[in-house]
C-alpha cells in the first residue's frame, strides 16, 4: 500500500478537466489566494552552470554570465525590452528556463559578445542585472537543477492557530509520503481556458480545421465576457475578418491564426505554424500531460504506491545533475524488485508513467493494466503520435517520474496586507520542469483560479 492515500475531499471541476481527480493529503484546505502581489511569489533558480569570474572578452569566453532579478516581467517581454536597450538581437540572450510574470524571479542568463560596461549602462524598471563572469558556452534551456520557491498564501479566513494546525498536518503527510503526485499543473493547459489538450486531441485525429477553430472560438466559463462574445461570434458566423477586428490585442495568437486563414483560406497547418514552435508543439504535449495526470490518479485509487515499486513497473535512475533521467529505464521483475525498492528508498530511482507517444514503453502487471486501459479509452495508438497531418508536432513520447520529491517548510502569521486575515509562507525546492502549484494545491484545496 502507498503512503499516499487518495483524499475524499472534492476536487474543483477545473482540475478534473485537466485529469486531476484527487488530493494526496487528507487535511481541509486553508483556501486563500496566491500572487496578491508579485513579491509574494519568489522563484530563484538552482544552478551550478560554470563560468569564470572574469569580465574580459576573449575568443574563448564570448558569453557574459549574469544573474537577472525581475519583478512582474515575463521572460519573452524581458528579452525584447532588454535586448532593445542593449542594442542587440534578443537571440544573443539565452536562459535555462522561462519564469512566471507575476512573481519575483532570479535566474542566470548568458549574453553573447556583450561587455560588463554595456550591462551597467542599462536600467529598466523592476529589473536588476548582476554580472557574474564569463563562459565559453551559452547557458541553454534545461541548464539548471531546479528552483527554490518562497510563496505567500494570503487572505486566509482561519485563525493563526487553525491555519498552523492544518498546515503542519499537511506538511507532515507530504514528508511522510516523500512528496506529492507529480501532476502537470493548470498552467500547462491554460488557467482560465484549459483548451490546449483538446486542441492536441484534434491534431492527433488529423482534423486541423477543428483544432484551429476550437483554439480560436471555443468558450470557457471563466474567461472574460468580452472574449466569450467574440469567440461565440466567430463560431456562429464563421466571419474571420470580422472576428479578427473584434479580438483584443492580448489575444495575439488567435489573431495570428485568423489573419493567416484570411490570407490563405483552408491552410490550417500553415496557420498553426505561424505560432511559435513551442506553442504548436505544446498542444500534443498538453494531451500527453492530461493522460499522465489521469494515470497517476488511477494508480493511487488502485492502492499502488508512488515510491514503492511492484512487478511490472518501469523505473528510471538519477542523472549526474541529480534529476531523474528518463533515458535510463528498467522494468521491475521478481528478480530485481528488492534492489530497485532499496534504490527508491535512497532516492536513486523513480517510478515512472508514460507521456504517451509513438515509441513509449508501457509497464506490465497492474501498472501496465492501468496505463493500457486509459490509453485505449482515448482511441489513439502509437502511430497516431507520428501525426501524419502535422508531422512537425510528432512525439515519440517518454516516461516521467510520478512522485515529486519535496520537503516544504511553513510559517504562519497575521496577514500584514489584508486586515483580519492569516497568511502562510511556504518554502520548498523543486527539480526543473515541476509545478509549484502541485505542492500548493495540497495546502489550499481551492479553485485553481485562486492560484494563478
């Protein structure tokens, strides 16, 4: 049996929509809200990326390494503004990971052929840049171990003693279990409009027209009334020219799709390819993530553990950077199960579930039955993930660890910004590619919109 027992506390409909149907802790939620102000959500990268403490450019050290601290800036907006201020292409600035906008974020970046003096002469609001040194190679996506979080949950109606008791019990359950289920959070799907995995299913079916029109015109209850009306207009009339004129500027992706279709009617694949590659490939990834979330939930409901293997499981091992390595897989059988469970206990191995694609290995035994049952319910086969109608989005798939290791610490106090309320300050670190909200949801047990 698992240390994590599915809670009988009801999960919001918005989370069920993205494949999450349970909590792993049994305590009532404190509710509250996140991101009351950007400074309530602090993220600092954990990185040992090498550099020399030297600011002299030479042929072997073309990259200036800097530490960027920014408040209320998303990564893409920062790149455009900062590169413009430096007078260089944004392509000369590289980073290890994108960060939330409504937050204070600290991360390393590399600037190609830029001097310390150039950096010191640029000043932008709510941004500070500290020169670290120089490197022979640019930092790139994934070049980090993880992130450290310090997050304040505000507007809690409980007294300090009530909030403290609930938070301490939740923390104890998480630590006993070794972490929380490694769900993909609402950000993966769209916070107010979780449409991306449905668009991914349309693409897998080869119906690109349906996929484009769903992305542009399907209405969700939590989005603004203004956009609901525009989407309904497009869906009901098919008037793309009128629709694109009505769309607000902040719906730039929808505008780009419609403008392409107006210029080239029927070119639905071309319309998608107007978007950044990371977005049009994200649709398939979101569908894989939805299925992954469902597999974790079904595993827990069946009584299987997230950190104790059974025969048929597939585990991966820890890489040199201390993160799980999905390329190093081993199937659990009667001969190796004791050894693998010893490694799981020492946190040198991780039980995995599939991000299903054209070449993803599946488990055997009870874990395999769960995986195959849910995959069969989708109606998709490995061949579908080659996506003949849109091969640029094809995915071989992989396996991913199902337990998110975390050891949170929590402080409780009177809310200094909202009179008569209580706040929690939670600190924890996570490996790269993980979602802080996956941890926070266990404490809050609230509508995901309160966490965005």
